């Protein structure tokens, strides 16, 4: 569901008196502009494209290609409309050459292993590299400093 269609559905539900809580509780995911907040951004620092399929228990974004950052300078990004109960989980499967990995890229606030980026005002930033996957731990916008923490290696498949 696109961002525009999601918010149009919310407005329509209000207009006809349907409980919007049903729409919001499910924790929708949508592909939107990279300037949106509360989303996941994935940078590919490999020389090859990487195939991915991201999904929650309520939505499947389908197969997408994360293009190499140094060639295209365009990350893969999607916005999350989390459940107000903090139960939204977003998984992505990644495929690169003979390698595979499934990664939990976003966790809701109800989980003790919540990533520091899962909040109403920040996104999760991931980096794909030859050795595997790193997540940005801190964002200091005043110094434009980034701290990437290695999270998971590729599996050979």
C-alpha cells in the first residue's frame, strides 16, 4: 500500500465512521519517499545489486533490488506504520550471488530486543557489505557522525 493510499484510506474511514483503529493496529508497511520518518533505509555497499523481500505479519513488500550505492547513490527505503501496541516486526530476506540472509530490520517498542532506531521520530539504517550487515547505532546530526555496528554475516546458500 502506498503512503498516499494509506492516508486516503484513513481519511475515508473517518468520513464514513469506520473505526480507524483496525487499520492502524495491523502495522502497515509502505514504500515511500526517503524523506519520510519511521522507516527502514538499506544502503548497498557492494559492487553488485542485492535482491530483497521485506515483510511484516500484515504486509509483504515483494521482491526489490537494492542497487549499489557507489554507482546509483539511491538506497532502498520503506516507511513503517507500526501497531500502537508495539508488536510490529519487519523481516527482510537478502540474496547476493551464492549468499543468503534473513534479517530482522525493525522491531516494535513491545520487544525487549528493540533496536534503538525503532521510534516515532527516527528510522533504521542498515548497510550491506561483503562481510554482512551493519546497523547505524547513533546519529549525531550536529557532527554528522555515524556509528555502524556489525550485526550479522552472510550465509552461504
